[in-house]
């Protein structure tokens, strides 16, 4: 038995997911069946094809529907513009796929709540990418808070430093076009939100 994997989105974060599926079994002992790297989907055939070749996936698809309809695909990462998440996740869950959706769930609260309801009622595993939650540095900070070593935490000043948007020659993406995304507060700020709520806030109760 093998688990068929697909990634929808061949941008910066999509390539990270594609690489992670390949890398994780080499770093950690896996109890899962072997993985089969089936498809990387992207509306750009060129980007999808480049990513598929780079990370050793069998093919590329230009529609998420093709991935949803493929019985050889069991697990799908959704790594596209936030405004597209709900439609794709709903379609994948309806097709019986296990889904790992990047954060934030959506660009609006109504869709995010609907997606949470979908996850609760699904017969498959549907999860969101809180990728920093188990980082060693975060775990160490959480322990300092839980142990009381830092005293009672009353305020958190969180910052997310990155340089992927610093190149003026880089191609335009949905992140810089307004409506397709959710702005810096939800997109990058969501990391700070879930980390602070899962560590400092819980420990104060």
C-alpha cells in the first residue's frame, strides 16, 4: 500500500510542502506506508512542471479538480491564495481526500467558519498548517511560560521577519494584489496569533 500525495500550488510555500513530503521520512522514522508523489497542481503549467520535476512528482495538473478526481491521490496540501481555500477544500473533502490547508483558512470569517465545520464533519483528516507550533524554539519559550520562569506574562510583542518579498525583480504574486490574500495581519500575523493563544494565554488561565 502507498499513500498518494499532491500539492496544489507551486509558489514559495507550495514548493516547501512538496519538499517536506519528500524530506520528512528521511529525518524521522515513519510508521506510515510509502509515499507516492503524484502531482503538483498550479494554474501556471510552467511553474507546476518546474516544481514537479524539481521535487520528483509524477506530473503536474492545471486544475484542482483533476487532483480531486484522481483515485490514486489520498492526501492533498492546499497552498494557494487564501481566497481560493474554501472552494478547493470543500471539493477535496467531498472527493474523500485528506487535506492539509495552509493558514489562514480564508480571507474572511464566514468562509473560515464554514471550513471549520467541514473539517469537523469530514470522514477524512482535515487540518490547518500551524507550521511553527512545534518548532523547538517555540517549545522552549512555551516551557519558560508554563514553568513560571518568566513570571506572569501580560504582554506579547510578536514579530515575523522574512525577506522573500524584498527583491524588486521578483514576479508579482497574489500576496501583493490585495483581494486574493488577507493582508499581513491575517497572513503572517496568524502565526503570532496562534502561537500566543496556545502558549501565553492558556498558561495565564
